[in-house]
C-alpha cells in the first residue's frame, strides 16, 4: 500500500488539530494575531519548499516542480489564498461558537457537495447516481451522529 492513500485522513486530522489549536491560541492572542502567526509559519514553510524545489528538484515529485512565470498570472490565483485565510479564521471562530464536531460536520457536507460539483465541471468526472448516493449517505450519517448531542 502506498502511503498517500492515507493522506486524506491525515489531512482531516490536521484540519481538526489546526482549528482546535487556533481556537485555543486565539484565547491568548486574539483571532487576528493567530491568523497572522499561522500565515507567517505557512510562509516560512512555503519558502523552504520553494527553495527545495529550486535547489534540489530531484527530491520532490514532479507535481512540486516550479513551472511557468508571473506572465501567466490570472486574477483567480488569489482565491486559494483567500480560502486558506477563511479556513484559518473561520474554523476557530466557528469552533468557539458551536464546538468542533458540528463545525466539521458542516465542513464535511460542504466538501462533499462541492467536490461533486468540482469533479463534474472542472475535472470532467461524471456525477453518477452512486456518487450522489454515497455523498448523501455520508451527509445523512454525519447529521444523525451530530444530532445525538
């Protein structure tokens, strides 16, 4: 088994840990300072990854290699960064209001619906009945568990 089959689960754990710890950190520093601190850590890590891709590209998969230039810049390149800020700020704020479990139930539902739309419109993967049923089952299951308290 290849390790990356576990990556979605690991990312799910990381999202909860990040949101929960940011919620705790925001009690001490405030959410704006917490978001800035997270961004600085992200910037340092991204600069390291960029430098590694420049200096030792052979150590990384092709997907990480540097390509293109700023000439190809499009306005929508800003959206992922804004989504990242929304997650860094929105998740701890929501956890503060309602707790981690309802927040991640909502995120799960939003991710399932948007991933079906994305696959259909961007990746050109069909929205089949079985995929819709699987998404609906996951959403209903999460909702049922969430109703318990």
